[in-house]
C-alpha cells in the first residue's frame, strides 16, 4: 500500500466535511465519528467528490477509541493534519457527558495526536462562541485547565461542582482554547501549528432543527441581534480553517479565532446583552 499524507477528521458533520474538502485532495482521509453510520455517509459523499476515505466508529470521550483512530491513521501514512469537529451540546447531553466528551476527550485527542503529528503539520479544533461568554477566570483556574492531565481535569473542584449543562459546555470550550495554547508550545518544536476556531450559529442540520423547533424565536433573535444580522455557513468556517492549515497561516498558532458574525461582541456590549441574565 502506497503511503500518503493523512488527514484525520473527528466528527463528520457539515463543518468537518467543509474543512476536509478544502485540505484533503490527494491525501487519505480518516473519518471518525461516534456514529459509524454518519462516518460512512460522509465517506460516501466525499468519495463521490474524489476523496479517498476510511471510516471507524470512535467516541471522543474514550482514550482507547482515540488511540484506535491514531493507529488507523498511521496505517495509511503520516498524520499531517487533524480536524476535531466532534462534541455534544448543552441541549443534547448531561453535565457529566459534556465534561467527558468536550473537556476530557478533546484534551486526550490533543495529547495523543501530539505524539504522532508530522513535522510541519497542523490541527484545527472546533470550539464555540459559548466559551467566550464566561467572564475572565482566575489565573489559577486558567493554569489548571491548561496544564492538568486530562484525568485531573475532571477532578478539579470548580469543574466537579458544575451542575448546569450550559456552564459545563462553556467551561469545556474555554478549556479547549487553553489546551490549544498549551499544546502549541510543544507542537512548535517540530514546526507544527495548532489553533482553535469558535463558531457562532452556523447553519447545519442540527441548527436548522433548532431554527424550526420550540426555541426558534430565541435563535432568530440572537441572529438578528448580531452585527452580521445572519447565521454563518460551514463553508465560511471551512475557508478559515483552510487558511490556518495552509502555508499562509504558519505564523498563527496557539490561538482561538471567533467566527460568529459579531454575536459575542453584541453579547458583551450590544443588543444581545439581555442574554447575560440567562447565562
């Protein structure tokens, strides 16, 4: 089998596929998802567009599953790019599950792929605007989120005491950003970059369900109250990720980029300040 450069996508939804379409031509794509059916559907779509793929079921909250993804990727060649678009949301899961997948799992993913990323490689981690809605944390909490082992994260007092799913999600996404900054200091030793992207409301099948569901009025009000006055698209996130993973983005590492149409700015200083009372 001829070895190729390998792109790993964890979480095979619309955003992840949009990124892969921009970066994976001529490479082998490993598609990992909690739902093997979703991974295989993504593979079918991408293969019809000329991409070479393999699939496996993997739980982001399982170190064993993440190591299986690493092994599958190395079977095809050198891992040159990693995209993590997996996770669960406050309306989908319990506090425990959000912390297990989004906080612990993402931290394990960065740790495990940090061991195998190729020289000059790159990673993009999809975080969320929600992490920017936490006030500034004490420095000791920032340090604990950035530097603790993944297993220690779940035992931190201020994490273990969370009882609200939204808070669990916000702390998880803040942690993602801090872990990326920490990992960048290690990845840079072999010329690899790692960044996170924090999208706002992006139109995906899940977001469309919300826009036509019982909470649609709140969603629409948030969209209309943003400076952009609209939701984003997976292609816009894909364009940003492509830039970060290209030769043009090599001086950017260890950082987080909001792509939310100004929703966070409005949350703190504009028409969406009313949301602070509910958050």
